[in-house]
C-alpha cells in the first residue's frame, strides 16, 4: 500500500502532491489507522469463531427414578428422557441405564453401552449375567468381564441419592479401549 | 521485510505499473474531505460482508431455528452481540454514507457527461443496498421482522395486474413462512453480494476510465491536480476510522434486542420499520382509499425512474450549483420532503403510547386471583369491596399499592381483603394495572 520513496512519474503528478516527510507521515497514518481497524475486527471475530468450539458441555444431574423401585440384587433398566443442548437446538433423547442395588443399599449405575463396540446389552436373570448380543461379551453383576471380546468392565456413571430419588450424570465413553476415556 | 517481499514479487510480476494505476490517479483540483464518501461506503460494504460471513457461522435460515440461532449468537457466543451490532449499525451507516455520497455527486454535477453511466450504476447500487436492508430485516425471525416484512410484501400486492403474482414470488407461496425465509436468506447472502460486487466493479471501472469529476469550476481544476496517494488516501483513512469507531461504539453501547419470536397468529403486533424506510411508512399514512396505489408504487417507481435517468433529464451542461437553479431547487425540495416525513414519523413514533406489558400481566393476575369477586371495574364484578374503576386517579402511589397487596391491613386498618401469595414481579404487575385504571389515559 506504500509507494514511499518511488520517484513520482513526471508530468502525471501535479505540483501539489505531497512529497518527502509529509508523504511519509500520511503513509504512516494511513497504515496505522488501517491496522487499528484490522485489529479491532480481528480480535472479536476470532473470539466469536472459536468460543463455542471450546465450550465444554455441562452435564446436569438428572432424576431417573425412585430407589424403592429397584429390587436389591436384581439389575433394573431405568428409562428417562433428557434434553441435550446442541448449539441452539434442544434435543430430547431417551436414555436407558442399568441400576444395580446391592444388599447394603449401595446403588451402582452402568452406562447402557457395551464396552466392546457400543451395543446395548441385557440382563439374563437365569444366568445372572449381563450379555451383549452383538459379539457375545458377558459381564457379571458388578460389571466385570466374564467372557467375550469386551476390553474392560462396564462403565460406571456418577450417581447419588437425594430424598429417595436416584440422580445421575449421563456420560458417554469411547468403546473398544481398555482405558476408560470419556467422550 | 515486507518491502523485500514486495521487491521480490515486483521483479517477477512487474507490479510497479499496477501500483501506479492504483495510487497515482490524478485528482483534479487536489484531494478534498468532501470526496471521502465513496471510500467510506466501500469500507462499510466490506464491513458488512465480513460481519455477515461471521454471522452465517451460526445462523440457521429456517423458522424453527432462525430465532434461536440469533439468540444463541447474542447470549452464548463470545462477542456475538458485538458482531451482530456491527452488522446492524453498519447497515444504517451504509445508508447514510450512500446518501451523502449521492448528495455530493449531485451537488458537484458529477453525473453530467461523460459520467452518466457512473451515476446510473450508482443508483442501481443504492437500490441493491435497499433490497439488502429489506431482505436482511426478516432474517432474525422475531415479531418485528415478521410483521414489517409482511407489510412490505403487501405493498407490492397493490401493483395492478402483476401485484398478486409478484407477492407470491416474493413469499415463495401463499403465506410468509419457511420458503420466504430461505429465499430472503439466499438473496441476502448469495445473490445480492455477487450482484453488488459486479456493480461496484463497474462503478469503479467507469471512474477510472473517465476520472473523478473534481471541482465544478474549470478555473479551480486548472490550479493543479494531485495524485490519489497519499493525501486523498489519508483523508479517506481518517474518516473511515472515525466511522468505524462510531459504528463499533453503537454496537457496544446501543443494545439491539430481539423482540419475541415471530408468531404468525398474533395480528396485534405493530411493527416499526428501520429508520431509513420510515419516511415512506409515514407517507402511507396520508394516502388512503383509491389514492393508495399512488403512494405504494406509482410514486416510488417515479422517484426511482427520475433518479436513474436524472443525467438525461437535467441537460444543463453547467456544473456550478449557482448556474443550476432548477436542478438544485428540485433536489432541495426532494430532500426537504423526505427529511420532514422522517422527522414526522420519528415524532409520531414516540408519541404513540406504548402499551406497558406489565399492565397486561397485571390484568391477567387480577382475573386469576378472582379479585372481581369483591371488586368492581366499570360495572363488572362484586360490590363488597371498593370500586376500582378509577383507582389510578384516587390512589396514584405505586408504593401504597405494593404495600397494600403484601398486607392490606397495614395500610388500610380494618380491611377484610385477604393476603395473596404474590412474588415481587406479580406485585409490580398488579400495581401497574391498578395505576392504569384512570379516567383519562
Ligand atoms: S459390542 Fe458388545 S460384544 Fe461387541
């Protein structure tokens, strides 16, 4: 944008075209103001573009039912509906988790997805085991792998009991790894 | 560093002549602060283009999501309100800049031969910008957007024979809805920008072929000319920077809130168009009945036609304003009419008593809590407790009402009015309703 120092073509420029230090000064002011505008736009626009990308989804505690409804020693599937915020879209989604009440009253909640490749598994009451129909993984009532390709025990979800209601935070985990990796 | 890269490129691409054409264009009579408006308009167009692209990152052009996506930009995205503010106030600034640019060209007689085509391209650019404004206004899909657009489209319907057809084409169907929104969006962000860029190219191409008009007296022009760079560029930069500061300050300081989400079934909403359409909105109030088409399309078509072909209507070869009394006189009359209509409409706008939403909510509460069981308003309701028809006149003190609702006996001993479980907002709404019950509004 600067033609500083170039010889001014003869005849084309009139006598009033600023030369020398005046010309340099105007050149500097012009570039200075242009850079200020550029910065004034670039910083907000960059933040504007990046900020939602860095936002971590806040996962709320959701109420999934009465603890009285869960028989001790017998895993029970609990259904609930949750709203998932996807940008400006609110999605309602059905989730079904497995809750196990131990005789001491402790409740464990398992993510409904098999740790192998993410199929939904079932509780087989006669065999006293969770079985995955896809590739035949088998888990015991505590989620430990008994058989099949599953690389790790069933994933636990954070849960708590308040006023007789079971609350949990729904999370999803990467399947197929021996480590637990939250998505 | 930059200059070394430049030298390297120059030795290969031979850039010096390009630089000379761009920067060393002679300006007859020298640089001037009055020549800045074209550059300012171009800058504002770039600002609109950039902020528009960024808004499109999150905007969704469907009735389901348009409103929510704008709200998302406003509340969830960092600098979202600022970027939207820049786009909104930038549009207003652009209309002002174009107005001043046209005024300058008119005053200097810059539309006269050989620059007729440049003027005409400019008028088309101006019209395109107005279409930009009209299509952009609908996109937030809030009540104002919806109903203002509804009115705009209905005006087109008054054109004889083809009106109905044009209305349908604009809406993409029988009613204003999903298809309208997506076509307004496509026109706003795809069709118009390409057209505008092409026409700006044409406008500037003509400028470079015929050169700027310069001062209106040949004597002054002969005093000398100077090149575009550095002084004119410097002046342009200073004013552009000032404009940017003003637009950014407006974007930060003047909130531009969304109204409620568009509700096609709510016909009570009174929309207000953008200020640059206001003068026209005002005009429509004075023309009724059989004369209406005169205002809705005959007059606008006439004005646009005259503007477009002005270089051929005004055949006076003189450029000095003093020797062009007729042209200047008509220009002044036009400006005075437009500005007084604008002034009038702004005045009327503020004179309209705005319905206070809290009064309406208070009225609903009055019904819900069964107040009419004991109180009477204009003959409706029980007669056991005081008549409230004009309670706003007899008890004009808001505090008194709030206290009274909280605990009637505290301000009115012996009252048998029960305490109602009201929260602060409900107390306030109910008090607003009480105060609105007056003889004279
Ligand atoms: S997904 Fe469950 S065993 Fe493969």
